[in-house]
C-alpha cells in the first residue's frame, strides 16, 4: 500500500508519459476507459469515486467504497481535506472555531495528534517543516532564520515565546503553566491588514500574581478571569500577547484573524522587524519621497532590551514642534507615548526607546518633497540597575485607544 502511495506522489510530479503507465494498468484491470481511479467492474458506471486512490480498487462508486483514499479519510469518507478550522456564524457574523474540526495525520483525520507528533498548519507531523521549530507539541514559525541546535532564536527566550506570521489561528495556553515566567507571543499579519481577535476563555488570577496583557499600536489592555468572549477590532497588523500563569489550567485561548487590507499597499513601505538589528528608509530613497506617503515601521526586539535607532539622514518638510506638513511620528505602544520629528537633523541623529516595541509612522502631504530618511536600528540591553518597569509585571494599564 505504501509503495502505491509513493507511486501516486511520483505521478503528480513526473512527465505525462508516466501517466500512461497508470492508464495501461487500469486497462489491465478491465476498467472502462472513462474510469481514471480504478473500478469495481467493467462498466462505465462501475468506476471508483474521484477521491479513491488509483489502482487500489473500491467496492462501489461512492466516496465510502474506496479501498484507500487519494487525499484523506474523514468519518469513513474520502475527502480532499479534513474540513475548515473556522466556520462562519450567520447569527453573530463572525468566524468561529469549527467544533467538528479534525487534524490531518497522514491519510487520516483525527481528533488530536498522536503522542510525539507536532501540529503545524492543522496537520500532524513527525518533524517540523522548513522555517518552523518545535515548541511543546506545536510547530511555530521561527520569525526569521531558525536557530541552530543549542542557540536561542531571536525574540524567543524560552519555549512559551514565539513569532507567528499566520494570517489567522488559535493560541491555546490553558494547560501550559509557565512557572512565573513571562511568555510573549507576537502575531504578525500582512502590511495594511486589520486585526480581529477573540478571547474565548480566560483564567488569569491577578490575586496570585498572574497577568495577561495585549499590546498593539494604539492599544494596551490587561485581562483577568472575569473576561469572557471579548472581541477586539484593532487597526494594526501586529499584536503582542504577554502572559504569565502559575497553575495548570490557568491561561487563555485566543482566536485571531488578520483581515486583508483595503486597496493597494505600497511595496516595502510597511515593515515589521522582529530581529535585534536591521535598517529601513523612506520610499524611493536616495530619491525624494512622493506625495501622500503613508508608511509604518514596527520594531520588536528581545524582552530586556530597548531599541536604538540611528538616522544617517533625516530631512523632511516642516518645522518642529508642529510638523504640519510632512512628519515622522515615533510611538511606544506599551507606554502610549509619541514624539513627532520633521525638518533637517544633523547626522547621526539617534532615538532611544524605553521599551522593546517601537513604531515609526511616516506621512507626507501634497507638496514640497524632500530626501527623506535612512536609518539603522539595534537592540540595546537595559543598563544594569535600571528597572525595566514597562512589562506585564508592572501592573501599568493605559487607557484604551479607539
């Protein structure tokens, strides 16, 4: 059986002359010429279902009569996949987790992945795919180059941390105690997308030093055990989820979906950096930027570090502090603070953050375009003895931003 499956995989990727071998095989079985996936008799109406594996035969023409499936078997039937992870609720007009969803394990659909298997893209795998690393029983995107064995991946200080660049998904941290360690999940959507997030189950007991905080550009809020089925709509393509639990069963479940942006997004204009160093520049640099530019650069470095941005050039229309024409606004979402820059600054012009999350938003008006800017950033360790009081441990909660 495995040999036949391997042959099928080869047929998909091989030249057309090899497919004729399969047709000859069907003729040898006495199948009618209309049958492409085997048969259970010589007649034109005795062909196996299109979801049956070729050459493996069948007992009737339905998707339940296949000896083996071409793709997967779901509840006794051969199907193309194991069904959607989310379904649309016509009452609430929302995507909700599908209660009948099953994972794909080989050619079978299963309620949960077997022991020692990893979950990746709703499939059960023995080894995580390229660009993913194992975190518990999950395969999570590395957020860049995967770490070499023994090394620590950027933004990942322990197994509860990770960078997820999927457009939608579910985080389940209900049964993953972290022993007073603050865990950070960073969710990243495509540039220009907007976030819809739903907290389906929260068990965070602040009285025993537990925390759950969601941070995005223009938004920061903490949640506790009294929070149920909270739905958030945020104008952001990045969400930082920080949490800490001390008991098994405590934690949260979060479903999220980055909704596609409306209209066109300028290529390379909106960027998200999750590395500890990098560079960025205004559109078209070293040429002048254009009218009506709208660009956002988000920088997230490792917890325990701050962001240092060094501009080799910063030349925009306007005068500080008003910056009524073009401007570069620098925001720290965790603190809820912002500063606006424009005009001409002598290089090297340096900006130092007070947290590990920095957002720079560039806007130009309809006239008098200038050279713009080019900059590099680095992660700078918080000086010894200086308290970093901007994490979930501080208890600092800022007003909601709408």
